[in-house]
């Protein structure tokens, strides 16, 4: 059986701002109707969450990974406890001679075993299947939309209705283009990515709650 690859995700991590191309900066400023340098810097910092942070937000350990990580620890703890407890008096004296409390070591190993077995028991019962998360992309979209509306100086429009359908207002279309241009520059999404309108719509719904 192939051993699963170790997860690289960490709960804390460093981000390095993504450097936007000059044409992208120009286009974003046009969409904002605002050439505030801080807006561009905010975009570059936000994009780093999708470039450097994606592995830490999307590829987080699943229940099976916790079981795989703690099972060998549990086995090693059992082996070491049994080895220590099986030492005769002559061998145990070597700990005492060196100022080490063998009983304390055994107690800590038993604690390690207890924690490991508790983790295994908890996560073994949980499912590990399912599609890979897109937490990073969703978070980047939320933040890019926040930046857009924070710095937007263009005209505010109204949605138009026709035959029961509503079309996006001009500023909403600019918002979508702003998000798309930024994501493409950082190569967070491919050029033919068709799911962006849905993700932006979901972002609007989340932030409207």
C-alpha cells in the first residue's frame, strides 16, 4: 500500500505580496476609476493568499491523515513503554545513576499513548472523501470584492429587469472584471475558467447575510 504524502499545510504561514504587471495595474485603476496606490498594494497582498496560502487553506489534513500520523506514534509509545517496564533492576539503576526518573518517562509515554489513541479513535470514525476545498479562492474573491468597493470611484448603476431576469449593474460588471483581471495576473485561475461568475455571486450572498 502506497504511503500517503505528508500534508504541507500549516496553521500559520508567511505570505509574500504578488507583484502585478504594469498593464494589470493600469486596468485595475481604470475599473476602479481610482489610481490610489494603496488599492493596488491591497490587491497584491490579497492575491498572495491565493498563491502562497492556497496549500495551507485548501490542502488541510483530512481525518485519514490524522489517523496515519498518530498510528505509528501510538505503536512506538507501546513499544517503548513495554521495553522500559521490562527492564530488570540492574538496567533500571542506570537511569537512577544519571539522575533520570524512569517512572516519569513511562508516565509521559503513557500520556502520549493515550493522546494518540484518542486522536485515532476520534478521526477514524469521520469520512475523508470529498472534493478538494477551494477556501483560498473563495477568500481571495471576498477580499478583492471588498477592495473594489472600498476604492471604487466610478458611477453607481442600477440593475435592469427584462422578461423576469435581472442584468448586473455597470458597477457590478466592473467589480466582476476587477476580480477576474487580478486573479488572472496571479494565475490563480486559468484563462478559460468559467466558474468565476458563480463564485462571485456566492461571495455576494455570503457577505449579504
